[in-house]
């Protein structure tokens, strides 16, 4: 893979959800020829109106692509798009596949990345696992951080494409490194959001001035960009999706499973998962993850019963 990628070569992106749509828009802004696929084709119309080509299947999207990016919800969705009927791997022309780079940017499990890497190799392509940190706003602004696992030369070829969507590209090591790092990142985020939901509920029931209490927390040792952003959403009951609650729940499950392979028992995940799963049971799965607080707010305390 000695060549570089020119901006007029075709890039395909598979999945136009909360993150994928913003990523695709930035590829168009950067001048790349872009083909998109989404299970619900109507979600692609805004991109089509600004120059993207819409493919009816993942296989069709890949036909003329040099770089193919997946941005799906979980292992099952990723597997279906890459390997299912009319999946992306079927669209690779094995006679001319030398040089095609597949990039899995979904938050998926390391075992699936290892399997996909083997499948990519069998089809004459090379895989990078490159999940992102950031949420919808960063995706739209082209300010994501890519956490990359894979070979140096594959990353060198893909870098111009990744740069169009990001503020930084961090090469962490061999294939699977990005997936592992992303799960550690989201594990810490999920536990913090769950503890914030409990802490804010406590504040609201305590009689303290909520604004003053949150100002102390934001400025003090517990303060973080995540605490600031999520607490504002919780206070304003603003659950417009920045990060889907059900996907954070999925990430906590993947993190727990992966940590166990290193003999690490993520005990804090059990408590956090319980809160997120309770919120899903109450109908908040399709809302922003900040809505994890609502079942706590609405739950009668023992003292009040």
C-alpha cells in the first residue's frame, strides 16, 4: 500500500446515525467523492442534496471506494453491514482490492474487530479499527478524536480522510487497540454519568440550592467537561440525543466483558448498568444518556413511602 489517497477518490460511509451523518458532511466539505449507505435511506437525503451518492446496499456503496468507513450501533449492526446479505465485503472486487482500507469506527467489541480483520484480509483489504471520542456536536464540527488500531501504512493512507473529520488521530498500536481504548473511555464516562444522576437527585431532594451546589462541583475536584455538559442537560430536562442512552448501556456491557479477559472485575459497571437499564425499562433508551436521571427523580424514596 504505497499510494496516498487523492481527494477525488471515492470514500464510502456506512451508517448515518447520530455520528455518521456529521462525519459524512465533513467528508463532502473536504471535497471527497462520497457514497453513503443507511438502512433508512431517507436519512441520507440531506447529504445527497449536497453531493453524496446514495447506495442501495453496503455492497453497492463499496464498489468504487478506496476507503470504507463503518459507523454503526453495535456488533450485530456492524456484522450485518459488513458480512450480511449484500454486505460491504461482498462489494470488494478482489482483483483490484489491493490498497482498499476498511475503517470500523463503531464502538464494538475487540473480538468482533479481530474477526472482521481476518475477513478483511481474506477479501484482499486491510482494516483499521478507529472508534472516536466526541459526540454529535464534535462529529458535525469535524472535531472528533480517532483512536486507531492497525498498521502504520494503512493509517498513512487513511489519514487525509480521517483528518477531514477530526481534531486528532491517535495511533494506539495493532488492530484492536482502538476498540479496547474506546471501551475504557466509555466505561469511565458511563460510571460518571450514573454517579452524577444519583448525586444530582440527592442535591434536588436535600434542600440545597441546586445551582450553587452544581457550581461547586463543576469548579472542584469532581468537575469535568462531561459533568458540566451532562448536568446542564439533566437540570433542563433536555434529552435531545447527543449520545443515546441505550448505546451507553451497550458500551458498559462490552467493557465489562472485555475487562474480564484481563481478570478485571468492573464492579462499578454493575451499579451503573443497573441505572441505565432501569431507564431503558422506563422508555428512555432512545433519549440522550442524561435521561438516566429521570427514573431516580421519579422513584419514591424509602422515607417517603
